[in-house]
C-alpha cells in the first residue's frame, strides 16, 4: 500500500465501521481498490481499539454517558459509568458498570479539571 492514510480517510472509515458498513462499500467511499481498502481498514481498526483505562463517551438509549474501560472483551468492553458526566435519568436503569460495544463508542475523552475534553491523538 503506497497511499498514506489521511485524516479524512480515517474519519470516514471510523464512521462507516461504527455504522456496520461493508468493506466493499468503504472501498468505494474511499475510491481505492478493495485490497488496498482492507489494509487501510485493518490499520485504522487497530489504532482505534480501546485499551483498559481509556475514558470514553458513548450513547445508551439515546442518552450521553461517560465512563472508564475496566475490561476488554472481543468486541465490547466493561465500562464503569462516571455519573458526574452522564445523564442522571439513566441512573435508575443502569448499574455501576455496563457493557459497551466498540461500535457504540462515540469518542475517547479525558476528564480533567472537572470537565470532559476530547482526547487528542498523536496523529
């Protein structure tokens, strides 16, 4: 693969993967051959895989939630909910921990100085 992965390509692939879009459709959206798209998708998937300790923003029943990943499963994670930054209406129906599918992660965040901020990546 000679093509460099641009920020636009990364954003497109991440969005489409979360939607469950097929690899052939992603190849078409990127306007690259299927084999090249597979390489791009694999690299991006690996780079966005969460790790234990990551803080995330996710949506559950259309409500914004924030939590910290405690354990990774195959395609999901055990997340401890941070109620200070999550919708209090959900407190009645959610436990202290919940399972979040990777595709439902909206963004990686950093909690600092009492605020939730977008986590900046190195790229």
